[in-house]
C-alpha cells in the first residue's frame, strides 16, 4: 500500500474509533483478585512501617501483578508468571520471623501459589475474542517486547500475530481489530489517538480498576481534538472482596513496578573541578549510568530505516525507552578526544595545551567566585549559554557551541581570542571526523544485529574494529532518577552494574 493509502486508512480508523469508541473488556478473575487484595494489604502495611523492611517483597509482588496483567498465556507456557510467583514465595520466606504479621505473609504466599497454578482467565478471554473475529482479521498488541515474545510463543502456532506498539507502527498490518493485552494506562496515547485498526479492545482482569482511555497531552488545549470514549463490558464473577471496597484507596502508580533509588545526597555545595551533577539512569540488563548535563549523547532510533539508526540526541531528550549507545569501561567522549588528538598529529600537544589553559582559568573563576556569580557575570557579557559554565571545564567538552559565546567567554577570562579559538575549532573538527568514522562502524554493527533481541532484552553488545571503541553497548533506559547527585566526572556516562531496576524488566 502506498504512503497515501496508509494515511487514508489511518484517518478512516480514527473516524471509526471516534464514532464507535474503544472497548474495554474486563473478565472476572477470582484468583487474581485475591492476589490483588493481598498486594493492596501489603502496600498499606509497608506504607505504615516505612521503607526498608518490606521493599523486596513489595517489589516482587508488584512484578508478579504486572505479569498477571500483561502475560496471560497458559501456565505451561508462562515461565514469567511461575518465576514471579516463586520469587514472591522466596521473599516471603526471607521475612519469616522478621515481621509480626505472619498472617499477611501466609495470605500473600497462598495467593501467589493460586495465580501460578491455574491458567489465567485473561488468556482464555483473549482466545475467545480472537475466535469471534477470526485470526486473519485481528492482531494482538503486547505491552513490551518480552511480553510480545511470550504471547507469540503461545499464539504464533495458531497463526495469530503479536506485536508491540512500536512494531505495530512499523509494520502497519491490514486488519480490522486489535486486541490490546493490558490496561489502557500501560500504553501510549497514540495507540488510541492515531489508530491503525477500525476496532480497538483492551482486555483486562476485572480487579484492575483504572479504565481511563489514554489521551494526548495537548488534547485538553487543542481545538477539535479527538475525544475517544470507552465502552466497558464485563464477563464472569467480577465481585470485589469487601476489604477492597471498604479500605483506603491506593493509587495505581503505587502498584506499578518501581526502581529503588538511594537517598539523595545533600547538594549543599557546588561540584568540584573533577565532579559533575548527574542524574542516575537505570538501564536494561542490570546496569546503570550517571548522565551529566552535556549537550548530546549517542543513541539508537529503531524507528529509522537501516543505515540511519545511529543518531546523536540532546541530553535533555533522553527518556525512559530511549536506547543509548555507550562505551563500556569509559566514556565515548574520552575515547573520541584521544582519537581526535591522534588525528592532529604534531599539532596535538599545542591544541591540548591551549584547551587546558582556558579551561583551567575558567575553573579558577568558578572556585573563587562560585557558579552562580560566574553565570551572572557571563550573562552580563552577553554569553547566552552561561549556565553551562561548569560543563565547559570538562576536558572532553571542546568549547561552547556558539562562536560568539566562546569569544565572549575568552574575553571575560582575559585571554586572547587566538590561538584558543582556532585550536578549539581545530579539535572540534577532528572530533567530528573521528565520530563520523565510529558512526559508520556503529551503523554497520547495528544493521547487522538482530534488533528484535535488543527490543526483547533491552541491551545488546556491539563489537567495533576502531581502536578505543571495542565493547560498545546498546541499552534501553528503564528509569531516570528524579534528582541529581554530585559524582566524580570520570564516572559520568560509564555503565556499571546496578540492581536497583530489577523489578522493572
């Protein structure tokens, strides 16, 4: 189908959803409801007792609850569910004797055994729904690549296509009906506001209460924005336990798998010359990274065609779900800096000395007057990006991007424009050339790699022949800390092992 044809089909699907609404089919699930009630009681207890004691059990319970919502294949084909239940039981055993409420532990354990011993009701609802419209007329949408692979292992033999939202966007199958496994809030709004099928149904267990349809962030302000309504249908025994009806309300966000963040360090001082402020990023594969306030970082955009997937993005645009390309063991900036100096050959020492000269002078001003005073002074001189003054002291950040900003900075530092300006520009050009060579090799490595593995596992090692760039890692961001900490500059952008995100994958 041509691009115009695909666009017309999308407009027709949008009109159909706006006319008919989105279906939410909720099925009674007594075993899941019991586990959900136990999870709720645990959350209330943990809230009263404070963090620490219950954290690991809460994490395991949240993860199992998520799998009940997103991976409803039969138990025989559902290791994620059985492994999740076993992890809950293991955490319960570890708490025996450490907490007073043994009855709560008993109930959580019994409920976990219950949901892992019978085929999920949600899966049976999914099969019945597919039978209603026919295999050739529908597609199943999973919450993520792992859930897609698991559901595909069950439904693939039946000829049923299972896709993630991203894969749906790339392949755009010509079917009438999409069955989405999981609550609407688990999926991005474009699944509803820019649909690819005329009919869209979310399948959920009845014990999941939040049934709001996702909306675009700008829909409340846009004239003529789409208003998609939900039509809710229920099946089976949907009665809620009395404890849920009568007890305090817990926000759904509190039930979702969450990272474990260390307490924030007191930022009662400015970073030193060898330190930076950085946010902690949790990455797939049990790793993490400190992301500083540099200008750009290399990433993989899986929505781009082959040969164009390796990109540089602004640091400010890094989000959960972004795939970063990182150098294992050291920063890519450091390796590029060394490669660029090598390209400059005999000019390298003079260029490096020039760089150290103005950066040292800037660091002295920062140490003497403080960052706030330096920023204000630079703004007074007309430096538009003065807030990046501390970042410019980083040896691998060549110079301010703006020529005028750099010239005014040098003047404020009482340094001659030349040779500093020329040398920095020369070094920046050499870094661009070295970066372009690395990008070609990275693009080749990414194109040759199995992208489905990256989507499923969240991380993928890439081997390059370029000296200093062997051992590159493509990895997905799964969480970003809400606060910044002061860390050694050498630790920024270097992946390291960290289990704080163990419940997020």
